[in-house]
C-alpha cells in the first residue's frame, strides 16, 4: 500500500497535507498523532470512502482515486465510530456483515465459527452486542472486519476506552494476523500502543513529522535525558529552560525531564549548579531513556494530547 502526497481540504482548511508513506505486506504500521491531526481523514481516503483533493494512493495495487469501490471490497475497515448493532446478538452482527461482503452459507458458517474461537467470543455468540464490555465489542468489530479475509486491514483507534490488559491481547491478535501476511494500518493517540507497531508515522496538523521504527524515532531525540526531582518544580523548570545547554525541559508527573546537550560531560552536576544557588531543593537526578512521547515532543514542540 502506498500513499503519495495525499492532500485533503475541507473548504479552506487543510486536514491532510502532502502525506506520503508506504506499508509492506505483513506490517503493523501506526499512525500516531493528537486528535484532529488528520488520521481518520487519511484512512477514509485510503479505504476509498473519501476522494483526495490532491495526491494518489494504491491499496493492494488498486488506485484509490480511479477505483474506490474495488478498494473497498478488498479491505477490512474498523471505523472510529461504533459500528455494531447493539440490539443484535454477536452471531447476528456477524451475519449482517457476512451478507454485506457476500460471505454466506457454508463459507460464513466456517469463517464465523473460526473467528469466534480465535477471538475468544464463542461463549458470547447469543449475547446482544450492546451488553458486551468495550474490549469484547472491539473484538467483535474486528471479527466483522475479517469475515471476508481482507489482505489489508484499517483500524481507526480500535482500542479507545479499552483497558490495558485487553489492549495487549488485541495487539497479540494483530501480531498473529500480520504474521499470516495481513498488512495493518492502525491509528492511535496512545503512546504505549504505538510501541507495538513495526513502524509508524508521527503526524501533526496533517503533516508527516517523522517516520520510522519506535526505536529509530526515539533515537532522534537530541541530547541526554535526565529525570530530576526538584522542589518547587515550576521555578526549577523556568531556571533550567533559560540555560543554553538545556535543549528541552518538561514536567513529567511530579518530576522534571531535562534534555541536556551531548557536549555537557556531567549533566547532573550542571543541573545541580543551576538549581542549588536559587534555593531549590534538588533530590534524585538520573538518566532515563526517551519514550515516543519525548520523540513527539521534541519534533512538534508540544504534547501529543
Ligand atoms: N467532513 C469534514 N468537514 C470539515 N472538516 C473536517 C471534516 N472531517 C474532518 N474535518 C477536520 O479535519 C481535521 C482532521 O480530522 P480527523 O482526520 O478526524 O483527525 P483525527 O482522526 O486525527 O482526530 C479536524 O480538524 C476535523 O475537524
Ligand atoms: Mg480520528
């Protein structure tokens, strides 16, 4: 799948701004960006649901502008909106989506049973979808999107509102699908979730800020990151921010995260020498590894959420 210089404008507003990327077969590719950054709009263009203003894309070799309906037939799509029928049972929801994709009769019986087994939903077959927990609803929505065995799967914030344990299980499932050759594009604004992706794009205001593996993106964070306990923390933050050797400083829970230029040989000593004379009480200072949140922050200059 490839997106080339995709643009979507709504009136004067540019929601997606010349976005390009390529996704390999069997890859879990993440789209990480704050709300309103253009993730859903991009997915809808790639699913053949929305025409780009400019640019092009091919999904499974099919052109998204010339043949959007052919694109739709060969993909699975889990939209950000609730897509199940609450007052239909698990089984009836599957039948509905099976019908929509032309998966009926014996084929439907086989596939739906195997998906229910695989997604641990077999015991819930007769329950109404509206009575399931969010985690189970999400697995049912995935089952519905997989009935026609699409080689490409689009998941738009599939785990929002789901607890971390169920999220973990969901990503284990995605890993299995990817290993069987399915390409997966998943959007999220949750940092720890992005860690499960093989590669990801960081997007902000419709623009691509960076693309790479989680490791590559974290390696781009400049300087050395130090976690500092200091009281009171706000004046400490202000003092450190004024120093040229300090590349970035932010509040992280009750501690400060301070990125110090690589040229400084003793970052902890530098930090103490800035804070102690101002009467600030300095506790533990230790080096920490950058996270994707730091990568986002250093590229964009603001928090992802
Ligand atoms: N149909 C539309 N008409 C006008 N503006 C839209 C429309 N769809 C999305 N937008 C705007 O485009 C921006 C990106 O939206 P979206 O792609 O949903 O972002 P995300 O999924 O990253 O939260 C937002 O500012 C949103 O308000
Ligand atoms: Mg969205």
